[in-house]
C-alpha cells in the first residue's frame, strides 16, 4: 500500500479554509463583544479575547496532532473514547461545578472543561463504528435498538446535568440513521409529534382532538377499508390524542420553571421583557438595528453597552448582526452552509463506511448547533445554552469542534488508500 509522506498530503484545504475563516471571524467578534478600552490589545491575555487566542492556538496544535496520528487509530479507538466520555459525564455529576444552573463543568483553578462537548464527537465515532460493522442493517430491530442506546445514553446523562441544550444536539443523529437506512416514517412521526406538542400549548386540546378525529374519518373513507388499515388508523389516532392530552403533564411536571417560561415567551403567551424574554428582545434589537450593512466594526451600541447577556458565547451572532448587518449575517450563515455541504460531499466520496457515517455525524452536529443557536438569537426557538461552532467564546467548545472536524479531515485524507 502506498504510504503518505506528509501529514498535509491529500488534506481537504477547502474545508480547512472554512474552519480557519470561522475561527477568525469568531475571534474578531468576541473582541468586539467584550471590548475593554483599558485593555484594547486583542492579544491581552487578561481579557476573554486574549484567552480565546490561546484556545485558538492550542486548537491548532490539537489539529496537527490529530493529523499526525494514523487514521486507523480513530476507528479502533471509537468505543474506548465513547466509554471514556460516559465516565466523564458520570464524574461531572459528582465532582463538577454548577454554572448557570447546569452541573456540567470540571473546574481546576481558572480552567474549565465541559465533557458534554467532547461526548458529541465520541458518540459520532461510536455510532459510525457500530453501523459500519459487517452485516449491520438499519431495517433490523436489534440494530435500531443498539444505535438508539448509543445515542440516548449520553443524551440522558447530559439531561441529568440540567444541560438541555447539549442534550438536544444528540437528536441530530437521527439524520445519520436516516442516511443509513432508517425509515423516513420515523422522521415524519417525529415532525408531527413536535407539531402536535406546540399546537397543544397554543390551542384547546379538545379542538385538536376533534380535528384529528375528522382527519381519521376522512382517511377511513379514502382508503381501502380492510380491518388492518382501519385498525392502523385508529391506533395512530389514539396515540396522537394521547400525546395531546399528556402535553399539560409534561409541560407542568417535567419541565423546569425557566424552561416553561421561555417556551411561553416564545409562543407569545407571556411578555417578560425584563425576565425570560430579555435576552431575545435585546438580541432582536441588536440584530435589527444593524440594518443592511451594519453599524461598523466596534460601533455596535447594543454590543458596546452590554445590553445582550452572554454575547460572547451563546449570543455571539448578535454582534455579527449589529455590526456587520444583513450582509455580514448572510456571509456567516453562508459559510456554515457551505461547510456542511462540503462535509456531506466528503461523506459521499468515501470508500470507507466508517468515514462516511462519521462525516454525516459531523454534518448533523454542526447543523443542529447552527439551527438552534441562530434560531434562539432571532426568536424562533427557546433560549437554551448552546454555542455557535468555532465562533463562540470558550475552550471546551472550540477544542471539541476542532477535534470533531479534523478527525474527519484525517480520515478523508486516506480515502484513496481504502479498498472497498
């Protein structure tokens, strides 16, 4: 087999360039979001933008280290990495520090580490390893169960940390399973379940059930009325009606008070501009005030006067919207979209099933982060703590996304040496 002579041979430089561009844009916006006139140097290590530079440089070191390691290591290490992150999730429940209501951080002095960020990468590896095993078929019930367990175990452990945002990201793996043969009916059922949940919070339950009953009757009239077909429709109706009636219990007994309040604010059932709705309201003001071309770099008034909380982390997109305007926002979203498209294209050119499945895992994780983060900053989704990949301030996030992406870069660089 032909050997590579350089760690940079066959690297997808288009993908790497997108990564570098997003990291640079993020760093510049973090500088603007927490700018301190008394510490105006962007290299000042006492400020968050200086600290982010250190995270960026160490991320580059991590990227090179990943490229040095033989690509076969990542497939072999998939399950051990997954088990290690599960142990870290258990440990953080006992030894972790609570930050913003979530007990999901290890803290050593000023250094913090969030295991949940790295668990996404480990789960993508473990899922790829399992699904690429010989004779695995997504149509088999056992395969569905094992794949579900691989995804749901870390998701449940993160929920125990009260970190709903990170747990929600694991739902993205449904797209990986769909690509590998999971029935599209699962996606359809999931979509309509989410739709029913939202409608049940906004409309009287019995009106929804009456509409469902009407749809049931029309469906029975339209189909071939065999016992099996009618029974199937009745079962679907019963499950849907049962879900509608159980929404109140889930909403009032399962969700935390702040989660209920955020959902009510999103749906317009409450107006709390000084409480639960403050972040989103200020975010919308910041983004809307940017206009078409923005106010100019370092000229954002909402940004400069700290109106938006967590603006360098979860709400970093507000800085882009206010100072760079519609054009800058479109550029950032377009860059993320092109990156995800590029990763899918990389996935489809693979000879290795493991690399293809892992690539879809990477694309799905990035898509979920992008959708939820920007969705909450523009008021389309509830506010949950979830960073914008490569751009939000924080070492755990940047390290985890760098590792996630560069494992794919390394695996892809070996694609021509893989035999089918």
